C-alpha cells in the first residue's frame, strides 16, 4: 500500500517497464535470489515469545538452509544450521521441541544449547577434538519488534552480516520518517492474538509488488477502501511530497475492522498523527509491517520456489487485549477479518498473475503506471543484487 502521491503528470513516459516474465518463473533466477538475497540479508523468522523458556527450539527454512532457533540458558536466543557436524544428519527432525541439549539421532553427537559439542560416544577417547570447533555452525541473530531475525552470511567465506541498523532500520526510516515513530506502538511488548499461514502459488516478488501499490485497491479491496477511502483513488500515500503520510480512516469509521465498527484498546503512546491512521512498511526482502492505532499486522514471507511462497501473518494487540480474548471476554475477529480478507484478495490476484509470467505475451514484461513507478526502484535493487550473484 505504499505509494508516492501524484498530483500532476510525471515528466517523460507515463509507463515504465517491469521485470521480464522470466524473473518470476526461472528456477535458476530463484536460486540466485536465494543465494544473493535471502541467504545474505536479515530475515524475520519467528516470534521470540514462541520459544519462551530455555531449551525451546523451532526449525525454520531460510533460503535453501534449515536453521534451528533455540532459547539458551546463558546466551539468549541463538540460531544454528540444522546440520550435525559428524556426518550431516538433521539434528532436529521436527518443527519444534524442548530439550536440555540438542542430540543428533544418528550417532548421538550431542550439542549444548549454546552450540558446543558436549558429548558423543567415545568422545573422551578423542581428546584432540575441539568441542567449539565441532559445535553447531552458528548463524547471526537479532531480536527486534519481538521477532527473531537471522542472517546466514557465510563466515567461512569471510562474509559479515549487513548492518541491521542500515538495512532493516534503514527501511523503516525511509517509510516511517524516523525509527522512533515505530517505537510509539511498543511492538516488542505486544502479543499475538491471531496468526494465519497462507500458501500462495506465486513468486515472492509479485507479493511484494502488490503490497507496494494501491492502484488495485479500488478493484479488489472493497472492505479496506470503505475503512480508508483515500485508498480508493489508488494514490493513498506513505510518502506524500517527500513527507511521511499515514492513510486516514473515513469519517464514519470507528475502528480498523472489517465493517468499520469499534476496534479494541488503542496503544497508549501513539502520536497524534498516528491516531485514526494506517501506515505500511516494506522491509526487504520478506517483511511487511502494517500499523493501526490498536493493532500491528506483520507479514513474513518464506519463498519456497519460483512459483510458491509461504506467508505468515500475525495480528498483534496489547497484552491485556489478548488476555481478554483468551478468557473469552473479547472478540477480535472483526479486526482480524479486515486484513485477512485483504490478504486473500491480494494473494488471489498474485496467483492469477503467476501463470501469465511464463506466457509468451509477457516475455518482455509489463508496464508500471506513474503511481507504481516506485516499484521500479525495487526492480533496480533486485537486478543489482541478482546480477552481482551472476558475476561470481
Ligand atoms: S550424523 Fe549426527 S551423530 Fe552422526
Ligand atoms: Fe492489496
């Protein structure tokens, strides 16, 4: 929904070219994206409170790698490649669990939660084995907004993770003005009231491009344009004339709900320009952050193939709201339903677009109208990263 405001015709051509169809259909391109984008940048993988106590772990797929994310006793949350250092079996063979140590099920090499090799059959008779060196291979971790972010940059190849401040926080600064503006929502202290997983038969870039524009809002989002009328003209803006701009609720709208009825308790410390406003941020390559006065909606994308993407969407509310929902005293279904419908509408459009990407009629791509020109910046960024990969 991020779009630059346009009051007058843009100079030059109205239509800009998109990427070619092949960018969305080629397995080879997808592999380069995995290597150059998802395996080198910061990925938001799970909620930190989904592994609340020491020993709890989950596995996640980032790029082409499977990663264990575990809460340790002494070192906070750590992440490792799910690859046994003995002969390579997956150490954790299910999606989640809770253990005092991480033990491989093949020959019982056993790793501390902090990663080092602590036990193995006959290990004492191999005193030269360096237990740190043969510990699980670790992956860079950050916690932000209550989520665990990981970066797979390859230390063995001399790679360092990109600066979290410059990349992730930099994106927030670009769309939100200042990182501090997002602090008003206190996202790290919110609780997840609902989470939905969508298995979308579309390339991940189609999903990002869809999120970045509102040219489609009037056509496919009747409920959203009712709540936020300025989206109906396709020119609602996060950055109007270079200024950060939230999209305002309609006059008769009481809350960010599917029918415009009252929402739930609002965040206590949002600024006046955040009241009755919706903001959206794209954090490349796989996160969307949406804020309303009483809920924050966060999407995480996990590309599976060139034509399939898993999207996990969380609806976050104040802890007391979620407590009341859990106690059966409060219903947030109307709040959740609004963006759930938006998701279904958007993903259906993406799925109806994906097959055309391999059509001869789209061989040289399509067109971006002026209110979509900023998608061209995303395409330039993408081309630069993927071409850097092909130059290797
Ligand atoms: S492969 Fe894990 S202990 Fe042998
Ligand atoms: Fe949409």
